[in-house]
């Protein structure tokens, strides 16, 4: 049963498209962070936002579009600057929450060119550029290439761990996986020129 305050909030937001859009972004961001992409339902997002869940389609096109819009906002917690800790963070999140549409969009040829462009821009800004800056600080000249290789490794490791397609990797403790990846990071920091 809804309270009068809930009804007032819903009514007020219905007439304020920007407030409704922002409420959906805030609710989705919180739910995606708490539950992961798959477990956060459109209905739950609408309820938490205090608006009709159908507005997700109106403002964002789909749940996936809403997810991408949340990623366009500044992150609450940026990746750690240390490459090992950053990889550990990425792998830990995928272990806990599964693979989100961002990682899937990075590898799927089924998405539109526009979606792939948007995902690429977000990934470059949020992950590749910080990784490249860290590598550049070590004097690496082709830092962007090496940073993208590191992102590709992180996505591949995440996918195979979550899907269980490589059983030894899937069952290995995260600290062991990160330990092996530290050697890769060290190699990527070495300038071969």
C-alpha cells in the first residue's frame, strides 16, 4: 500500500521529466552497484526511483541504455591507480556480480556500431587512460596499446571465471589469479624499445 508521500513524489516527478530521469539514474546506479546488472530489475529501479518503470524505455531506450547512462556519470569510486589493485578490483566485481553489459558489449559483434562506440569511449576514459597514465609513468612509450591489452586480459579472465569455461581459472582463488597477473603487469611496464 502506497503512502500519501509516495504518491506525491510520483505525481510530482511525473510532471518533471528531468527529476524523473535523474531519479531513475540514481536508483539504477545504486541497484546495479548493490545487486549487479542482471539482478537489478526494471521494476525495482522504477520503485526505488518512485516513478513508473516504463519511463526507463522513454528516457533510455532500455535497461541496457540506462546502465550505459549510469556509466556516463562520474564514478563514485574510481579504479585504484595501482594496476594490480585495479585488476583485482575489476575481477572481484565480476566474481561477485557477474558480467555486466559493458563487458559483454566489448566482445559481442551483435551490438550496434553506436553502442560499441559508446562502450569504447566509456572504457577508454574510465579504464584505458588511467592504465596508460600509470604505464607512461614507468617510461613506457606504447602505453595506450599495453593498457588496452591489460583491459582485454581483464575482460577475458572475468568472462572465463564467471562462465566457468576454463575450470582451473574459474576455481582459482582471486589472490592466486592476481599473483599471476602481477608478472604480466611487470612485463607490460618494461619498455621494449
